[in-house]
C-alpha cells in the first residue's frame, strides 16, 4: 500500500507508477467511486487505448496482480498490506 499526504487544499498526487499503469497524462481525468470504506480510482479516457494498454500488461505476465504488487515490482519495495 502506498500512503500519500494531502495538501492544504485536499489535493493528492497520484504516484507515477500508478499514473503509468492507468495511462494518465497531465490534464487526464479520473473518477472516484466510494465502496464502503474504500475508494476506487478509475482513469477516464479512450477505451481503445485502455484496452491496448491492458493487453500489453496482460501479455507481459501470466497472472494478475494488485496495484500494490505492481508498485513493488516497479521499485523493489513492498507496498502490499
């Protein structure tokens, strides 16, 4: 799990590995969905681009992994709770 601090305005910076995973660029849009005590962040954008990114990621590994495990693989640290 990755913890980040909120600014005085309530803003948070999405860590680069997560931005890269979701294909987020400056000016990109995201949605937030509250599920009980959790919040799900989703990129809003070109569905074809998202599908091609997913296909490339799926092709590189044989089993799905959580964002925490993806971050751990990217920087060599444990982000899983």
